[in-house]
C-alpha cells in the first residue's frame, strides 16, 4: 500500500451555464438528443479565464481550507489536455502565482485519464520522498471545441478540481492500480494539432486544432477496457466489486457508466454521476465529482473507493483507494 491521505478537496467552476437548449439555438441539436445519449443537460463555459486561472483558484481553496501556506507544498501536479501554453505548464503557472517556493511542478497529459494518472504519480512521490502536494485536474475544453461540429461540441465543458495530499502513517492511500495506454488507437480521439510554419517547410498541411472523435470507437473502448482495469486493480488489492463503497468514473456519458455498473452487478447508486451539470470536463471530471461527494458526505473516511478514467490516447486507468 502506498500511504497518503486526502486532506482536502476543492473545485472551481466557471459561472456561465450553457444548457442543451442554449446550444440548440445555434446548432442543429436538441436537449432530447443530447440528454438521452449522454446524460448531459448543461455545461459551464469560461468567459475570459484560462485553464491556469481555474487551477489557481483550486490551489488557493485547498490551501485555505487546510490552513496551510504555499511554501509548505513539495509538489504541484496538474492533469490537463488544454494548457494555456506548452511552456510554462499550468502547474508551473500555479506554482508561481500562489508562491509555492519549495514546490516543483509539472503537467501530465493523458486526456480524460489525466486525473487518475496524476493521482497515481502523486501517490508514488508521497510514498517515497515527499510529504505534501497538490493534484489538480483543470480544463478549458471550450477552446478545443469546433463549435460547428455538433457531434463533439455538445459533449464538453470547462472546470477544475483537485486534492491536497499528505504522506501518512494511517492505513489510507493507494491499495492497487491498473493503468493502460493504447497509442495504436490514438486516432479515435485527437485534439490540439499545431501548425509547423517553419522557414524550410514545403506545402503546409493545415493543422486541425479541434476535437475529432469517433464516438462509437471510444464508447466501445470504454465499456470494454474500464471493466478490465477495474478488475485487475481489484484482483491486485484482493477485493471484489462488492468491497467498493463508491465508484467514481470519468463523467463522459451516463450510458457508459450504467453499462459498467451492470457488468459488475453493482447497484447504480454506487456509481455517482454529475455529467448532467458539467458535461465532460476531461481531467477535471473525477476531481469535481470527488469534491461534491466529500461535501455531501457520500465519500468519507473509512471507505474504499474505486476511481477510473478513460479517453484520449487512448488511455484508461483505475485506482483503488482507502480514504
Ligand atoms: N445532435 C443531434 N444529432 C446528432 C448530434 C447532436 N449533437 N451529434 C450527432 N448527431 C447525429 C449524427 O449525425 C447521426 O446522424 P445520422 O444517423 O443521420 O448520420 C446520429 O446523430 C447518430 O450519431 P452517432 O455519432 O452514431 O451517435 P451515437 O449514438 O454513437 O452517440 C456519442 C454519440 C454520444 C458521442 C457516443 O458515441 C459516445 O458517448 N461515445 C463515447 C464518447 C466518450 O465517452 N468520450 C470520452 C472521452 S473524451 C476525452 O478523452 C477528452
């Protein structure tokens, strides 16, 4: 077991709400189509904020809630696929803005598995060398969306959330994990291609900065591979699906989550969902859900939880955590 404790959680959600009906005003879609296929009813979209603004708010809330100062942090890790810039990373902007003078910081890019992969990395750091760090998932996906492509524009939202983690001697932390990457299937979900307009380039191929997704491929990938990694992680922890109190899955699509709950023979109440309010916020989704559930008391000390992400890469991963 890699021992750590989740000291605090926090989220930062842009104030502007965009409902399915709002989208139907300028795109050929409907609330019925979107909500019946995905469970999404609205999403939050930024006005002027960028990804680091949301991540800084999360970091400040975490420190304030814990009564800590920024110089008490050893590291800041951010999972994101929509950084403000390639350099500095979002984590480095956060480190500078909050004045975390003793912390190193970097971003991890694993699309919708970003929170799971980043939490796994933080668990290793805490179990070997460091005392305290932040894990944040932050996304402004609205800048990667082609607002003329209804097949993807209706799915995504903006937001950020994170946790403050500390090394502990208590019996809490990571019991087991399974992380997998399928780069050979990367073409099924891409975003953020950049143009190389170098002096020597011949005929330039126009870069496509926007989301391109084969929804059916990603759907079948998720319903096949998420159960696989959950089963592997459970087996490593010597647990069965019944031993998990709450499952927190990446909030892309309610139908994906319902099908996984059924496959595990688990009551749907154990698989909490909030995509109706936020849409798919990629690396932020599990953190937002975790913070809401901690706030509501649905996730609390003493429980065993499973978290699982899936998405671009293609990537998938599951962690079993004693909280
Ligand atoms: N409104 C109305 N009609 C639409 C819309 C829309 N927003 N989008 C597509 N349609 C139409 C299509 O044009 C198509 O019409 P046609 O039959 O006349 O050609 C029809 O609806 C069906 O389209 P499909 O794409 O086949 O719809 P599907 O039932 O597969 O649902 C969806 C699409 C919801 C995207 C589903 O495939 C899905 O959820 N896939 C998984 C996506 C996912 O989980 N991604 C997570 C990873 S994201 C990340 O990593 C960042």
